[in-house]
C-alpha cells in the first residue's frame, strides 16, 4: 500500500497485533486508489519500504534508484532507524518508532533510465 507523506515528508502508520483494529479505510486517491492515510496494519517481523526517489545511501553493485528496503519491525519499535545520507550534510538521530530515510528527487538522466 502507498502511504502519502505530509508537508514535512512524514508518513504515518500504526502497528497492531489485534486483527479487529486493522484498517485501511481512509483511502488516498493520489495513488490510483492504492494509497491509505494513517493505516493500522498487522504487526509483522519486517517492514518493507519502497520510495519513488533516490535513496541517499552508499551505492553498491546492486544499486537502484528506487530501492526496496527491509527493516526489522522489532528494532524499529525499540530503537528506530536512520539511513545514511550521501546527498548532503543533514543528519538525524534514531528514536524509537521512527524511520528516517534520506532521499532526493531523480534528476533528468535518472528519469530517462527508468
């Protein structure tokens, strides 16, 4: 599901172990009906994130601009995550329950290669 970000680049979701609380009813039409605003989803061991921007991390041999990232849910809840930022000097500190991914828009040539 696509979760839109607010004006500050923050996307929110809540995790639950209670099936009765799960809801994705607050639809977001900006993503062809696949988007959900503030969903409550079932807790799973990993969270997968795909961003439509260039992820600002060191580039390995399997580099992709539109990278799918996997994060341990337990660690995310307990400690939080902050990805590397090779696109600038901005830094952030991890805090429980927060995932911070540094990204930038694709440039003209990157868009052509997609």
